[in-house]
C-alpha cells in the first residue's frame, strides 16, 4: 500500500484533453509530478483494509489512491489506473445514460459543496455501483472569514449494489406475500358482512352463525399475519425482548396439545415424552408457547402420523444446531424436539427451512413461521436445527439454556 500511494502521483502531466474528450480541470495543473503536495500517507495507508471501494483523485483529477475493493468492483488494475484521470477511469453514468461528471462538474461546481450523497450510478460496462463523493478543499482566509474554494482532493466511495438489490427483492417479496395473504380473508370478511347487512332477515340463525364464524376465523388469520410481520420486524432490528420467568417446558407442551385438541384435532394424533433430570429454565412463557405452537402447526400441516414432543435435559457446549443428548454431569440446558412421521426434509433442503418465506411442498401459510421460531429461540440464547426423526419424518429440535431470571 505504501508503494501504491507513493507511486500514485508520479505520472507525467497528460494533455489538456482526456481520452474521452473531457476538458481536464487543469488550468492550474502543475508541470511535472502530481500531486504538487503529496497526500499524507498516514491518513490513507490502510485504504486496502477498508470494506468499501475508495478512489482518491488529486486537484486536477488524477488518481492517487485506488484500493483493492475498488479494483474488485470495477475489474481494473490499481497499478494501471494510478495517475490517470478519474473521469476516464470511472466513466459514471446515471440511469438515463447521462455522464455524471459533466452535470455534477465536481472541480468547477459550487465552491461550497462538500459532498455528494450516495446514489446509484453505472460504469461503462453497465455495472451498477453505489457512489458517494466527498471534497477536500483548500481554505482561504478572507478578512478573517473562512471560505471553501479550490478542490485539493476528491474522495470517492464505491459499494456494490448486490446487497441493495437483495433488500429490494426481499421487500418486494414481502409486499407480494402480505397482499396475497390479506386478499383472501378480507374478501371473505367483506363478502359475508355485506351479505348479512343486506339480507339479514332471509337467513336462519344457523346460517348466520356459520357466516359469523367464518368472518371471525378470517379476522384471526389477518391478526396472525400482522403479528408475524411485527415479529419479523423486531427480529431483524434486534428489538426482540425476552421477559423471563420460571417455565415448565412439559407443561407448556401439554398446553399446546390441549389447544389443538380443543380446536378439533384428534387427541391420539399427539404424544408428549418427558425425560427426567430437566434443569430449571427461565424463559419467556408467551414466546415458548409461540415456538411450540409454530412447530406443532408445521408438523401437522406438512407432516403425517403422530406428532411427538420430546422434552429432555441437554448441554449447550457450544455445539451446532443439534448437539447430542446430555452427557455426564449436570445438564446446563433443556431440549425440545417436535417429530412427525411424514416424508421428512431432505438434507439439501434443511439449510433453507428457517429462511423467510420458505414453504414445503404443501403450500400454505406465509412462510414466516419457522423464521420467527429461529429468531425467538436465538433471542433466548438457544439454537435450533432440523434432521430426520428416528422413525422417519422430520424432527425440529431446539435447545435453550438453563439459568436464572437474570440469565
């Protein structure tokens, strides 16, 4: 890097015209080596270690720093572009194909300008980059007042647009999913309520009850979707709060099953197994219910046969998603496994099941349930994974640490 910076400004002064016809802003360009005053190496020595592309041009527009990330983003060799005019090396255009250097005119524009906010521009080959530019100006004293004038250096920051594209695709996918999931229940709610209001007297009490039960179920569906979206927002922003209390995991599992049975599922469809020696766990009871509810719902919807919930002691030990059962010594965690007897999840699909909007072969739901489960487990300091169940089917197993209310 010392060599790059030190050799960046020793090229001879080119003609007044650049290779693409630009007027080089060099009316005051010095003859001989540039820059006239070397850039302090101490301030730029770590340019290659910065996470973004950095290009520095001197007062006449010639490149004196071109770091490794800038080289990767543009496909250019720093050794070849150092000393050349920046507007030749980086012919930046906007979405309409306009030459950014011409209409921004950084070297002859407003003397008070200090920066250009980040915006999307395109290189000559069409590659999109996110560009922000800062000015280093010479300060002149005028009757005791300070004013900005000559540009001494132009500092250009380059970032790839891939991350932004991924975020935009994610947002578009989220909007599409929400619109799709809301359309059906809201259409049903609107249709039944309009029908009841307009033709109330024509329906029997049983017919009215069926319609109102449908409206109630669809309203619950909308409420669940909104709750899921709020959970996703809290998880992604790191604002998920955990209110710990002493939680009996087997009791919470039985409560979830009792709710499923009360809602119409067969009682013999579910089974709870508890292994002794469970440690005391301080967890957020509501979030544990949400985790168990989502995992059981997933097993019922996408699995088959008996859904078994296994609660047993375990150890954290810094293992991956599915550490072995508790070994010798006092268990420092509890694990909960939810198993079904369906087709299971293939190993190549397993890494994707906790992503947003992932759905199995049987379409349905928002595809947010398992993503939220993972976020809630990790908010407790735990881990979760999926594998084949001992008797076939899928097994989702999460491990949460034992501890105290403050743990």
